[in-house]
C-alpha cells in the first residue's frame, strides 16, 4: 500500500520542484508552461528553446509592468545548480568538476584518449 501511495504522490512532484513555471502572466495573457511548451521568444527573451523562467520572474518583478511568474516551491530542475556557495565551489575544485563538456577531456579506462582530445 505504501508503494502505491508513493507512486501516486510522485506524479505531483513537478508541482513542488521544477524549473518550469506553473503559471505565467505576460502582456495580458495567461500561460501554463507546466502543461504546454512555450518558446523563449514568446516571453520576450533573446534565446532559442526553453525560456529561463527564473530570469523572467526577476525581470518582471523589477519592471513593475503587471507581468508575473508563479514558480514551484523549489524552482530548480534536476539539471540546475541550486547552490553557488563557497563550500559548493570547493567541492567542485576537489573533485575537479568543471562546467561544460567533460567527456572530451576524459581519459578512457583503457588509457586511450577520446578522439576529440587527440587532435
């Protein structure tokens, strides 16, 4: 029974933690990005693909133009960094984790370098 209840609750977790806005009020219209995809250009962002809803929320609040964004309680997705603290950066330095593509700089287990690093 516990497994069934946990499975049912898991369907509602994107409403609690997600980098996609629940509701966006932009230029007099209501948008529901959690239910339907919207391009960044629809919200006036100069980007291709997914909009940055956290940035949109900040710019809307600063502009005081009536636009607003309702984000989940935890506004970070699984691929977003939620912490840029000093301890976080120290851990990354110790583990030598760098942002960007790391596969190209990695050495394979057999000792051979990947094709992109040998050129």
